[in-house]
């Protein structure tokens, strides 16, 4: 069964694209059939895989509006079982064009549904924003991988992100979105702040945190300029080995991981935020979601919607669900 995974964090520059490109490559190396959809008008994943955005070529924009079939948009990569659907600057205009069409939140899902059976993994490289594009991405995905930079404001960003996921789940997505896990990126082993932030997140983030930490690595930052994943640029670098391990962790989830169910996400957001249920803002109305989901009108949570209690992070229950990995996953 295929997994459609949005790689998302509303914060910019946290390694969403780097994670998409390199996870995809290592999953392909493991024999998985992989499709990466570049869903960011910046088109960094496309250029990082040697297909820089071209205005006169088909892109995910055309797929979104039914102007081209998926097969006509698919580009090859270095692996026969790893395909790319590139982005283009047209996608920036889609934000406005989508607003007045019916089922505007479901366009990417409708596109992916046509091809999901052909792949084991479909990654969506999301833009660093919260917009109608992002909502399309979150609605289309089954799961989310969250890259978290070892940075002072990361915890704050994570609590906002959990709220966004819950809002989309409650108001738009029928099936909900599972959290495959958060992955620490640009981790500096020698920097005390990196460790402090990782510890804070391990204590407070009530979902899976991948054991693999992606270190700062020159090879990872150089590889896109050659239009290649790091596996072809410097496969022995620490960054390359980290993404290889992360791919194995993701594969291990196929059989061992019980995902967090969507109904438990709001308590999770509260846990990170450390707020009471009265302080969590429910979604106001559809128009506001699309225009400014970040500032919903505060309203009290209706009675009878008490948050479901969940086992605290690191509890015995959580530990039973953890996949078994060797310690080499730590970097
Ligand atoms: P955006 O929000 O703009 O889409 P992003 O979250 O996709 O950004 P990337 O483009 O993947 O982030 O990474 C941001 C920058 O950091 C890039 O220049 C990338 O090469 C670099 N980078 C990412 N991960 C690492 C790493 N582990 N070590 C060193 N540099 C990294
Ligand atoms: Mg990006």
C-alpha cells in the first residue's frame, strides 16, 4: 500500500526540500517505487534533481488544474524507480486561481489519487507557508514528516504546526493526517544548544521523533547545485549516511508503527503549548482558513469536546510501539 507523505513545517529553511530529495533517493535505493511532487513555487526540489523550473513545460500546476495527466508530467531521475513531478512559477498563481473553483482544497488529492497505486511512497515537498496550496498538500497526504531545525524557536513552530494539522483535519480532510514523525535537521553535535533543543523536543513533543538526527553537512548543501541527491555527490558523508538511516526508519514504520490518530492531535498541540482547552482556538469559518488560518477568531471549545487523554511521551505504551533500530541511527 502506498504512503503519501507531506514533508512540512511552516517555517522556512528547515530542510524540507533536502529531506524530500534525499529520503526519496535512499528509499529508491532500498527498492521502493518513489514519486516526489515538488509543490513549492520556489521549485527547489526540481532544480535539486536536475530539472530546473521551466515556464513552457508541464508541472504540478498543470496537474492541479487537470490540464495534463500525471504520466505526461513525470520526469526521470537517476534511479529508474524514482520519479519527479516538477514545480514551476505558475504554481504561485494557482493560489489565486484556486480560490473560486469548486473543491479547491482537494485538487492535489484528486491528482494523486490517479497515480497513488503506482508508487510505494509519494512525497510532497511543501512550501514554507500556510495557504491554499499547503491545505491542498495536507489534505492529499496520509502522513506528515516534520523537519525540525535545531533552532531556538523550533518548539514554538511545532506547537503551531500541530494546531494547523488539527484544524485541517477537523474542517477539511476526511481521513485525517497521521504524524509519521519529526526529524531533527542541521544538528550540530558540538553545539550545546542543538542538544538542549533536541532534549526539549523529546520531552514535549508527544509524537514520534525519528532516532536519526541529520547533522550539518557540507555535502548536503552542495549536492543540489549539481542537480543530484547526496547519494551521488558524496555517499560517505555524514549527511548522506543520516538520510540513509532515516529512510530505513521510515521503512521500519511500515510494519511496526501504530500512528497517532487524528482525534488525539489537539491534546498534543495543547501539551506542546502548555495551554488549557479554552485557549485553543477552533477554526472560525472556511473563508478564514484559506486567507489567514494563523489568526483564527478565538472561541471557547464547546463542552463535550474534552481532549482525549493520551499516554505521555516516553511511556511504556509508546515504547512498545517503537520500531527496533540499531544505535547507529544516532548521529
Ligand atoms: P524552504 O522553506 O525555503 O522551502 P526548506 O525547508 O525546503 O526551505 P532546504 O531548502 O531543504 O529547506 O534547506 C535550506 C538550506 O539549508 C539549503 O541551502 C540547504 O542546502 C541547507 N541544508 C539543509 N539541510 C542541511 C544540512 N543538514 N546541512 C547543511 N545544510 C543544509
Ligand atoms: Mg523547500
